[in-house]
């Protein structure tokens, strides 16, 4: 072997030095563990930046680093490697842009003296080594503390994130982790110090690569004179909520009075207020258990089945355009009958999932008639029955949850073989392919699959149950995929199903979910009171998914019966159920309340006279071009009745609007009801009662309570003008009907 000549020796030495230096740098910096983490920490791969579907400025990264291999190619080879300079690493665009050494639309992401800069510079200088195939995978992320109550004068918490790898090695990755808060009440430093900006609770999500861990923090005022005060617990619900409030140095409000309780319970279970007779009788009842007796009585009323069928009809998309009038009627009747007979909720859902056959003869089959493709079916079943929003995983791995695209399409393939036979379609608009009018058959095909957009191949059908160790769920091969889904979904062992349904029922009674939004269960959106949710779920499963038992249990608690009036400790509480949440009556509640109080029914197109709003099976019986909306239809639309095009509680609008205010103040609908010759005002005038008796009857009928002395005196004076007795009476009734006490559920 010939020795190198002297003139080539310096070059050889340089090459040996560079190679040795590169190996040292490569050992120090890992693309997968370090570079990808820095890109996430700097926000480069977020959807608002280069993680956008189309990237930014011609530079596109995978969303939140879900595809490191593709990102490596993008950084090192795309655009002829112009983003990196291995000879002069400091001149790489990958460093110049985020430090604002050259203009950068995204602003400064880190400084030149930061660890993030140093990691990227060393990786570039080392020749941008790729991740070695034998590099141990990230197994888990441990964060401490997971929960902490920080009492004034303390105002900060330092979080520490430890990554655990497949080879057993651990590493402190606090500096490389991302920190995101659910509430803008804290500021978080790059090294994990969470500092209070104002008092309250927040969930901080700590993220490193593909692992996310939620941390619950509460920043509390000192309240040096705080003394815990709470009524004796009525059941386990109170025990769990009071325990959390005690930790928060917060006292619950007082128990509400009898008239408030009766009105609240009537609206929550029946959708209408009590009558004057019912309210008076309840106020005079001296039995200690009268509230429990009233709950039991309300659950047996036909209005209960009407009102709670309405809730399910919203979720299951019971509307005329897709199902047609007969389909709507049969489906709604089946839902209502299931509620009236207190069918266990697991049985109810099981029948929906396995449904097939004629949409006229087998009503649950209408569940699939409204969802014409496997994607819609998969997303709907996950959201309604598991409280899981899968939509993000359709295009990429879910950025806030554990679901991957493979999970998404494996789940979608459980619903890929539903097909339809349209026996007739008498649609009125020949240009509208989404309108159906006629009987259909829901059938199961022998073949059919949804392809993964990345591979172009079907993913074997699977359930939404990832393994704790990170492995993918095994494929579920069954000759009847819908039956397999129904059995798995409604099993007592499927805790997520029970949790989601418990949370939904709690929301309808308390006004806010323990997990909120109620259909967004994920590790990064934890329950406000995990122990409460667990206890309620245990109770629900133990009583075989008995909805009425769960409702009865919740309403018997002190928590349900708290006043909405805050005290000094719970005035700012929004999520711990320390007081009743005041909320506006729903569209149907308001319409039916107007009708009941005034004794004047609203009309709804396509339904018999006298039909209450809560009894309407569908949304709109006629198209606008064929028949203008009735006054009742207009009122429901104005106050937020959903069109039922989505399987989501969010479709129902409950925020107040200016048009609603105008309708209550001077709108034609309420004024027309007040002016009718055959309404209750006529009866009150014909009775010729004494002013005091008339005023009391008005108050018990509208507000379900006795009038106060100041109210009685003012109204007696106003009604004294006999020349305008009818007009003045209409004014008095209008003032009460449009008052916050009437239109709000306290």
C-alpha cells in the first residue's frame, strides 16, 4: 500500500478531523429527539405556521411533527438544501429566520444564545445526521407535579418533564417540551415555570414529540378567614363536589328555595314551568321529602318523554329533508317510546348501531339513512356515543388526542359496508340529490372498504381502544361488523361509553359537563372533577344504564339544588358546580312556556293544532317556497332550534341575540299571543277578581311564586285605570313574560 504523498497529508488530516468531529456531534444531537423537539418548541410545525396543509413561504413541515422522516427530507434536501449550510452552520436559513437575523414573518422563535439554537447549529455542523434505526423509541412522558393547588402568596409552579425510552433510559426534556394552557390565567416560561396571572384553574398540556400529559393547576387566593361551610351531603355526588370545593377554599351557595327548585325541575324534566296550582300546592306541602316525591312524579309525566326525546332527536338528526315525513314520525315515535318505557341506554344504543331493514317498518334504521357514507357514520358514532371528536385524524394524526390516521380509517371501515336500496324517491326538488321522500332499505353489503389516503389501501377494521403501551389496536374481523361494534360499544367494560352518556345527562341537568365540551373527551381535556365522573359512571353501570335512576340521583343531590346566587368565595367559579348556572330557556321551552302561561297555542306548520314545541318530531315540515313559516316556527328558529344537520349539541344556539331582545320587547309573536281574544287574560278579566287576588294569580301563573309587597303595590296602581284595563293587563303580563326571571332558568 502506498503512503499518501506529503501534499495530500494535510487534506487527509482535515478529512479525518471532520469525520471524527461529525461523529461526536452526531452522538450529541438526535434528529428525532432533539431537532424535532426544537421545531415543535418553536412552533414551526403548528397549523398556523409551516405545519399548515400548504406550509408557509414554500416551507412545509408535518403537523406537530407527526412524520419525522418526511421532515428530515424537507430540511436536508428540499430546494437544493438552501435552508442549511453545513460549512457555515450559522448562515443556515434554519437559524437565521427564527432568530430574526433575516426577516421572518413568524417573528423571533428563539435567541442565538438559547439551547434551541445550539442544538440546531450542532446538528447542521455535524452534517445533519438522520435518526439511526436502532435509536430507542420514546415510550412515555412523566410530568411532575400532575396536579397542584397553589395558595397565595405562592404564585408559580415549576413543571418537570422526564422522557422514558424503550431501552429504559430517561432524560429530562423540560426545556424541549411544549407547554400549552387551557385558560389565559397563567404565563409559562420556556423552561416550564407556570406563573399566575390571575386566580383560577387551568390545565397545562405538556408535550414532547408524540407524548402529551395534562397537568391540572389551581391558583387560589389566601382567604385567611376561610371557614368551610356546606350543607350535609345527600349522596355521593355531594361528597365528591364538596371535597373539591374544600381544596379550592370555596363554599357552595345556599340551597335554593322551593319555588326555584320546582320551576328548575319542571324545566329540566318537562320543558315547561309548573302551573299555578302545582306551584301553590308544592309551596304549601310540609313533607320533608317533597322534593324527592316531585322528582319521581315528574319522571312519570308524558311531557318527560316528549322533552327528552327532543334531545335525542337533535343528536340523531331527525329532520324531514333526509328522512322524509314518515321516516321522521316513525323514528321520533321509537325514540320517545324508548324514553317513556325507560329502556336501558345501552339497549337503546345497541339497537341503533345494528339497525337495518325498512326505514318505515324498523325505525332505528333511520339512524343510517341520515348518514350516507362511512366517514360520517364513524365520526357520528364516536362523537355521540364515545364523546370522541375524530375529525382531525381524517387528514393527519390528531394533534390533541391519541388517535392516528390509521385508527381513524380502521374505525371507519367498521361502517363501510352499509348500503341502501331506495324503493322510491318522490322528492319535490329534482335538482336536490340530498332530498329523499320514500321508503328505503338499510342493508349490509358483502364487500366495501375505505382506503387510507396515505397508502391507498384499506385499513383492517378496528375499535377505538389504543393499547396502554402504545401498540395499535388489533384488527377486528367479524362477519357482522355493526354487531361487533354494538357489542363492544355498549359493553359494561367499555367505560368511555358510560362516561360519555353520564356526562351528557349531567350537562342537561347542571348546564355544564364535567368534561366540557361534553363530546370532547381526551387526555388534554380532563374532567373538572375526575372522582365525580368516576363515581357517577360506576353508579350508571351498576344500575344497568338506567337513565331515570341516574337523573333521580343527580337531582336528589344538594349540588343540583344549590341556588344560583353566588357568595364571596364562588363568585368566579365556572366549572366546579358550586352554584347553579343561570341559562336561557331553550327555544322549545320558551315557546311552550308562552303557550301554557297565556293559554294560547302557537301553530307549527305540518302539525295538528295544539301540538307543543317539544312534541315536534322534526324541524320543518314544509320548504319555505311552499309555505312560509308559522309564528311558532319563526320563534323556534329565532331562539336557536337546530336544523339537525350535525350530530352535536353545539348546533343548538343558546347565546342571546339582538333579534331575540326585539322579539321580547316589541315583536309581533308575543304581542299577538297577548292580544288574542281567547287567551287567559280574557278569563282573568271576566273573573272580576279583587286586584290583590288577580295579581297573585298572575304571579303564580307566570313566575310560580307570590308577589312581593312592592310589586303588588306598583301593579295595583297601574291596573287601577278601568278605561284601559285590558291594555294595562297586557302590559303587566308582558313585563313578567319578558323579565329575566321568566326567560332564564335559575
